[in-house]
């Protein structure tokens, strides 16, 4: 362990080199042409095994970020931190968990959206400052972070990372307010963007969601060995299932939830704006066994497939999903069309973080490392292949060719979302606009590129109706309640610091 040379400092940081890490982007599968999951956050207050509970919670959120993982705990007097590159189970073992004492903890899994893929950008960030110690986990993106950072650096602030999240640490530390929740409120008044945040000091856990509620966050209750229930907070309620916690509710857009020795307190961070929940959470990011805003992600994806079948029917013999994210939509499509559903592509779940590519070229090597066709299902058939999105088109092209090479007579590609034409600035790692094939090519041109016999995307209206249609949700919603900027170019939250014309939005709405 390494600690600050000043014994009065409260933060203890475990050696980040306890475990080696891979260079580049660990955990990212080869030939993965999806938008990448942003980050996941998890927190627990009042549990005797807070670090272990957080480890399990992060494991359930691993799909939201595979580059790095970290946990910060508090024993009531000081903070203890460990972060490293890699998957949760690689970063934390019994030794690391044993060195993270206390009944309060926050954790983070990361896929970089702002800042590079390096250890110094791994979260939670944890610092000592004049008022004590502070740690923060962030899912989202601060759209004016570059401007705020430049101002802070001009005033003498020294940054240790390139992540936008560190801006918040500096703003909180500079605040003249006394209470930690007031310091955070003042800091958040300076930033714009999408954020679900967890803050931790010696005796308080604070959860905050941006006024638009772009990124998800929810609250749960966990029976504690001490006789008093612990409170847990997570990006998705599926994290509660693993630890046996009970889902309570969403953290509301614009809400700050303060959990301290006196109990749980809710306060309004800002005037509640029109919600703009990320619709791509339902299409791809969230786990299918999650519920977001009262909606079953699995049932929504089936509804998207059914609407896709209505909009783009085709005479075919079998419906095949691109696993795993395409499975529910393919079920919905097959049911709506009265077609057989088959697992014609089998996914390997054991793709490591590194692999040695053979010197002699193997056709579709990267895709075959992840997917393999079942020839007996595909041979001589007219096949409908269902996927959730097309980003660059490179992987779709390889999959179509793989299915055709396995003997399919026809290959019809169906996508359960609209064409992705615009980058996301709200916490999703996306290519520049010029790299998005739909930004510069028509549907017919994309079909020719991926070599499909036909290609059909779900319409924007069809996607939104599939998310909000009756029977899917416990709470009502309107199409305008969702952010769909990556499909429409309609950005609801302003941002600055975008210099490339290829990444500039078409228009900003609802500001």
C-alpha cells in the first residue's frame, strides 16, 4: 500500500500496480462495431461488507465498461481506494477487497468517453483537500468540461487526468459552501451535460442525476448484517438482483439523494427540465433483464422487433439474431411474421482481451473469433439477420458474408433502430460523424456495401413507439421524453469545445 507522506491525510490508495494491465482497451472484443457502453456506477451505504458488495454490483454492471474498474471505501475516518485497468474480476481479488474497509463504498467500471484509456483516468477519483477527503464516480459526459478546465487551469488548478470528471473534483474543492451537498450543488451549477454521479466523503454518500435524466440511476435497499438496512445505488437495477437487494425507485432527473448518519434526504438540484432519457439504453446498452423508467428492457426490445417486422416484412425461411443483443428483437420479429426463430450464429463467450492473429490470413478472423455460423440452420435458406445497429458497417459486412458462405440462399439484414448518423456527446463512446456509414450513404448504398439482399432499419417513430407503447411500462411517457440525437441530430443539451466539423451537431433543440 502507498499512502500520502502526510499522516494527517485521510485517503489511502492501494498500489495500482498490484495487478498488471493490458495496453489499449482491455475487455473490448475484436471486430466490435457497436457504440460502446459508457460507464457504470455503484454505491452502498451502511453495510459491513461494503467493498465486497460493491465488487459484486460492479460485476453485474461489467457490460457498461470493460477498460478499468475501481472502488473507494470509507471507514468513517478515512477513504481507501483501489483502481486498475481491466475487468472487475481481474482488478479485485480477496487481497484487494480486504484492504478496502468500511461500511460505505462507491465503485466504477469505465469505457472512456472523455480522456484516454489510461490508469490515471480510471475512477472513482479520490482526493484529499482542505475540507477532508472526496471521491466521485461519473457516468455521462460534461459537455462544457474543456472550457471549465481551461478556466480552472488559468487560475492555478493542476489536473492529474484528462477525464472531464476531474473538473467536478476541483469545483467542489474550490467551493466556499460548508455542507458537502451545498458544495456539490454549487459545482454542478457550473457544468452542463449528462451525468449520473456518486460522491463519497468520510460519512456521506451522495447520488445525483442531471436535470434531463439522460443516464440511468436507481435506488435499492439491502438487508444488512447489522440489523439496519443498507442503501444501494446503481446505474441499473439488475445490479440489485445479484446482491439480493430490493429495487425501490429511480433517482429522479435533477434529484440529489444524500445518505448520511441521519438518514436519507432528497433535494431538488435544479428546476426539473423535460426528461431526455437515452433511448439507446433500451436498444443496446442496458442489460435485457433490467427495468428502466418502469420499462422492461427485454420486452421493449421484443416490441422493437415486432415493429421492425411491420415496417420491413420479407418472405423468408428463418430469423437469426446477431447474439447477444439482437436476440429479443429477433424473437419479436419472428413472432410477428410467423417465422421460425433459430440461433444460426453462435457466440463465443470466452474471447479474451488479447489474441494472437495468425500470420497466414484467415478469412473473417476477428468475427469468427466471436461468432460462428450453424450451417445446418442456414444452408439453402432465406435468412433474416437481426441486429440492433450498424455503425461503420464493417462487422455487418463480415457477418452477411459469413452467413452466405455457410450456404444461405438469401441474406436480409434488419436493424432494430434507425440509421446512426450523429455522434453522442452525452457519455457514449462514438466515432466521428464521417466514420458513421449512415451519415454519408443511403440505405441502398449501405445494403450494397454489406452485401445483403435487402436492408431495413426501424424508423425513428417506430422505435419511440416501441419504447413507450401501452403494456410496456408502469409509467406513461411521450416520444419527446427520450434523447435520440445519435439518430436525429437533435441535441437537447448544449455543448462546447467541438472543433471538428465532422462532429458538429445539425441543430440544438430544447435548450
